[in-house]
C-alpha cells in the first residue's frame, strides 16, 4: 500500500517539474523575443561610459584593459559577447550572445559592463543599476 502512494507522489512530482520546464521554455520563446533589438553597445568601466559601438556593424574582437584585468568582446550579426577574460569565474564569458535592449554582460571582478541600448534610450529613464 505504501509503495503505491510513493509511486503516485513521484508521478505528481515529475509532472510538476515537466510543467515548470515547459513554462520556462514557452516564456523564453514567446516573451523574450518580443523585447526590442538593441542598436548600440555601451561599454562602462567602474560606472563610467568609455565607448559605444553600433550593433549593426560587425566588430573584430576588442580588448579592454582595466586596472583589475582585461576583457575581450566582439560584435557579430547584431549581437555582442565577451569572448575572453582573465577573471577567475568567467561568468561574463559564459553569459553568451546578447542582442535585446536592457540586457547586460557584467564582469564584477573588473568592474566592466556591456549594456545594450536602443535608439530612444537615455540614462535618465533607468530606474536603477547595481554592480
């Protein structure tokens, strides 16, 4: 008798996990692509804008040196990514390609931020940004 309840509970757990997974998949395929595609990449180091690049123009890998280390980023096909860094965790590298307005790639050890903006974006409309 106990084993039937255990099997029934396992089945319910598996169904709930599958439903959650499907919900995340649908969200990523439906809601995220509706975000506007960015037009520019703003490069910030220690909270200061140091450069901007057009996402429509492919860019060879650019090496950005900070006093904490370096990051290499590239732009291709309207997307940007960090391809190389000397930080210990490499989260910025593992973030992958980004193309939508509001998305950021952050390297905390280097205080380095790549922020994607659109044509109508201005810094005054930003509610908050935390390092």
